[in-house]
């Protein structure tokens, strides 16, 4: 049985700012005595002849979350058990034997997933520097799917999304964009013609390092609705569903998404500026620091710069590890996007791309006081 037809649709009046949408969308209908918040629906089954029949089919808590995220991204959302479950559903939209173009440096989970599929003979993978529009155009010849990250994880390369979408669609290829780093506060890929947006909800959308979830969003036109139903069927048949309690926590996190992202990216931009002059730092990567006209053109399409900063420590892998171990406020941990600041040397993971320098530290900047964050990072770099 399908979920209610309004599930995942934008529900806030048109023209509202993202901060207002994040707070107001997906609420229960207002009436005297009604709850302000959606409940956590802990049930595996439902009485017959209603809008739901089984817990793998739908859940009112899912609907509330999907409504908010759909409104923020400008489309129709679905929630999954993890970001990789959402990416697997999105890449499954093309048949076996397809040619897939993806970044040479991107989230290692996505890259590993695609490389495994290639080893199994299910697709042909072409990896390319995603910020090089001409190179992506060459790789797209005869392709069926383009997977984009922008900014990329952890190199923070920024893609020219409108140009890449035009090139991909000219080849008849679908475009899937991972918007985890940017969030809809910074950019809305659907506005640039992207077919499917993917999120690791675990990160900024939930924002408190307490859930593992994913999501897809598709446009609210006929083509987008078809993709939405195919993605829903994939979720249903593979069982990649989310627990209602986790979704409720992510929904609560979404309510403060804009204020968290605005504070975190302001901190990140200031830290990136200061780090450029630090004697123990060889290089700083952040979208607020353009390095060529193409980068500037791509960044101009964004509404901010995001809250991730990557730095190359002046030294080897061991030097970078010493910095990560010497911080007191910054948490030495994987993952990102929580209210707390964290850092990690990405090449400590075997699955990380060899394109990533051994001494690179990825900084997930949180919402703490920026001077406290700087003092802690500075002492660690000088230790």
C-alpha cells in the first residue's frame, strides 16, 4: 500500500525563508488542544483500510520529517536507514551495465560502494576531478549516471552544478547530487536541474551526532514523481527503513538547521582565514578561499560556504595525527556535522582516496565560540 499522497510534499506557504520553513513545515494541524509536535509512532502494523498497513510501508513520523526536508530542498523527500542506503537507492535507478561518472575524491563510502559494483560487473565507473567541468564533460560521453559531491569530501572541491547538469542531461544521464556538506541552507541542487539529491541525515540535518539516517529528494514534477515512486519501492523492497525514534530526533534537529549552519559556517570562514597564516599549516581548503575563476563561478551559485575546513599540516601523517590527538575542545572522531567541533586525518582509513594528502585534517566546525576553537587548534598545531 502506498503512503499518503501528500507525504514528502512541501507544506509551507511559498515564499517563506528557509529558517521559517524549517520551523513551521511538517507540524500537526493546529486546533485547540492539539500537540505542537508530531508524535513518535512506534508501531509495526496498522488497522486495515487506512493510509498505512505495515511499518515498512510508512509512518506518520517519517511523513513529518519528509515534509520538512522536501520543503527545504524544494521537492519530495524520503528517509532511509542511512546515507549509504539512500545513495544505494539513487544509484539503483540506472540498470546493470550502466556507465557511472563520479568524483575522483568523494565520500569514501560512496566511492567504495561504486567500486564494489564495478568489481561485481554491475557497472562501469569513471572517476574524474569534479571541479574540472571539461574533464567531467569528456567522461560523460555515453554515461548513464553522474554522481556529484559539491563541496567534495574531504578536498572541498566545488562543482559547477548547472554546467554539469546540462552536460549530463545532453547525454541522457541522470544526475545524483550529495548535498550533505552544503545542506539546503547553502544550496538547493534541484534548482539547478539535479534529478536526485542525497543526504546523510546523520550529519547537519540531524545535527547532534545521535542518529544514523539518510534521505533522497526529487523534484515535484512528473519526472521527479516517477523517480520518487521508484525510490520508495526500492526502500520498501530492500527494507532500508528508518526507526521512528531516530527520525523524530532528526526532525527535531531540522528545526534548528539554519541557525546551526549559519553559526558553524561563520566560525569556519573565520578559522580558515586565520589558518592561512599559521606557520604549522601548509595549505587550507575552504570554499571561501577561491583559487581560480572557475571555482569563483561555482561558489557564486551557493548561498554560503559550509562549515567544513580541510588543512594540510606542515609535516607527514604522524604530524597530523599528533595535532588531532593534542586538541582539548575539538573532538578527535570520524563523522561530522554535529554542534560540536571535530577533526580527523582522513587517510587513516584504508578506503580513503589516494588523492587525499596524508597530512590532511578534515575539520568539522561546530557552533562553539570561535576564539575558544582557535585557541585550542592553535595550541595543538604548535604542540
